[in-house]
C-alpha cells in the first residue's frame, strides 16, 4: 500500500496507465484505488483541493474504475467535495455487476479497510472478465450504465408532500384505533409472538388458517391468496375484516417509513439495478416500489416542475406471448384486452352482457387464470380469489391452456430444460437463478425479460433528455420531472419507450400527471 501525497501524484499517474481493471473504495476517512495484484494507493479524505485533484486524476485516466455501492460513494464524495455527481461517472458499480452475474445471491461486503476493499473490487472484475460469457459481460456494462443514470436523482432526492403525509398518517392511525376497539385486540400487531398468535386464533374460530408452503402459521402477504376460506358467511366476513385491518397496518408502516426518512421535505432513497432474482430493480430506504397507488401523490415534483409518465400496458402477457410464440395470445393482445378476449374464448357468448361486452366477472376469472399461471397459483388459490369451487377453477385453467396451445408447448419445453438441468438464461443470455419449481422458472423468464425491455426503454429515453429529468422507474412505469413548459417534449421522449419484443408490441401512452405522482 502506498500513501498518496502530492509528490506521489506523478507515480500514481504512471501506475494508472499500467493497471487494469482498477478498484476503488471509500470509507469514513479514506479513499483508495487498487489493482488486482494487490498494489494500492490510499489517501485521507478531506474537504480539500487535494482530494478533488486525486478524483480528477482518476477520472481523466480513461479507465473504468469499480467500487462497491458506487452510486452511494459518488453521491457522498460529491457532497463532501462540492462536486457534481456526474463528475464521478468514471466510478462503475461492482454491486450492480455482481447482481447481474449472481442473481438473487445475497452478498455482504466485508469492510476490511479502504485498500483491501479496493483490491477486492478489482479482483472481482478480473474474475468476471475471465469467466463470464460475452452476453453476461454486455449485460453488466449496460446495467452499470443504467445505474449511473439514477445518481443525480438520488443526490437531489424526492420531494414529499409533508402535509398530505401527516393527514394520511393521522387518518390511518384513527382507523387502527377503531379496528382495535371493534375487535377487542390489535390485529395490526404482528411484531410480537402474542400479537400474531391472537390473530391466528381469531381466524381459526371461523375455520381460516393462514399458512406458508410448509404449513406453518404465517401472516406474510404472499400467503393470503393461497388461503382457503370456508363457504360460510362468518368466514367471509372475518376474512374481509382481516384483509381490511391488515391493509391499515401496511399503510401505517409505509407512512411511518417515509416520515422517518424525511430530511426537510425530501427523502433520499437508493436505487438498485438488477437487485432481485429476476433482474428487476428496487428503490429502498425508504422503499418506493411497494407504495400503494393511492399513496403515490405523496411524491411531488420540485417547484416549477410537473411529472409526466409512461406505463407499459399488459406487459407481462405481452412478454409471455413473445417468449412462447403463441399466435392466439398475440392476436388477443392485438385486439386490445387480452383478458376480455380470453373470457370470450373460454365462455363463448355466455360471458357477454346485453350490449355484447364481456362481463366484469368473466373478465376477472380469465385474468385470474392467466395471472395465476404466471405467478404459480394453484387451483385452491385461484378458486379462493374468484369465490368459486375448485371444479370451476380447474375448468377455467384447463380452458385457458386449451386457448393457448403455444403457451402449453413453451411451458413443456421449460419443464424439459428444468429436468435436464439446462442453465436458465434470458433471451439475451443474462443468467437467472437455477430453481426446481416450474412456475418459478416461468415467472423468472417473464419478469426478467420485462426488466430487460424496461431498462432498454429507459436508456432510449435518457438519450433524449437531461439526466435530471429522470424521476422514478418503478415496475413498468417511467416518470419524468420536467419544467412546466416542457411537457410535450417529455411525452415525445417517453414515446421512445415503445418497442417490439420478439414480434410483440410493448407500448404505453405518455401522459402528464401534474405536480404529484399518481396513476
């Protein structure tokens, strides 16, 4: 390890021309740059010109320099040294690269000091270059470029309507108190063993048991749709009450999370690219990807700006039709509403009202069948969500398979690959986690391809706009924050998102939202 002084800068300059790839690390007190051979340079971090000079030299070297959590490091350095975060774009994110190469694999950095952290970053990239196939390396570079796009927004933060936040929190807290008085206990309390036990006991009185896949008691939201509700008025009423009160609890939790994160009237979440098993991204601390639609207006544009957005329509069925090459599904999508078309295919004229329009009930059943296949729901879960018996639920699912023979053939191919142990890859060659459940593999294929389509769409839009216009990219919706007089320009830029994926159009309509984020 070499200590960086002003006199050592010429030696650092020469070293930078010889070594690749390079790692970088920022600790509370130091910055370091290192190579995979273990050589490194370390300097104390100060609010001074020398630290800025070091960073400028690294940027001017023309080398791609890799750091864990590069976005956070760049934002902190920019604030400390009074720089624009874009001046630190030479810093690429090892965290994003790892998410691409090892999807869904948890990783906790071992903070061993600035120099060793930087060496570890460089060595990871050496291994990636040596072992990863070209499509994976391409996915790493494009994903890291995507991560850099969101740094200015993270540095600026998201403005919150604090008055609305307080009103919503007060209303939710009042609803919680009413529910507690109505039930005689606190159904919002799942943080204690006694609270959870009381909820399970209350449900058991009407024959309801919420359990996980191992049949253990669980109040996790993912298990609700798989819960079998007895066909009694008491059970139906109890389940409706349970869902209502648990929704209140979730709402209070989200509002408190946002309030706790406030710095003035802003929150400063972190955007992670490719952070889930499928390659979808997340926005965390506070989390924004799971905010309820009716709470979206909490996030507002800066003064003098408005929000515009484009949300892809029916993206998951469209991606599935493209992957499966199912012509019947493609035709239903082109007709406009795949769920209505599927309902007509399943039920025929019986599902039409007096005006020849598919009834809401028939459409809901068709949608539940299709999405149930996508998300691995079984017959009991679909029967429960639709309020029909299992015989009817099975008939709906079987009818859907009959309607889309190309989808059945595609799923049969996935099953054969799973049995053979074939590596699971996206169409572009990005690796996916190896799993043993067919419905999970299908869901991974759909979500991963949808993520690729979305990230590519963001990149196309970003090529036409100032980076500070980017506001939020959640699920399949991109939101821009633009000066009030630039909304038509923003909508034209958002239209660049529309594309064709394996012959299937993926599209949405650009709209002006106003000052607040909303659906």
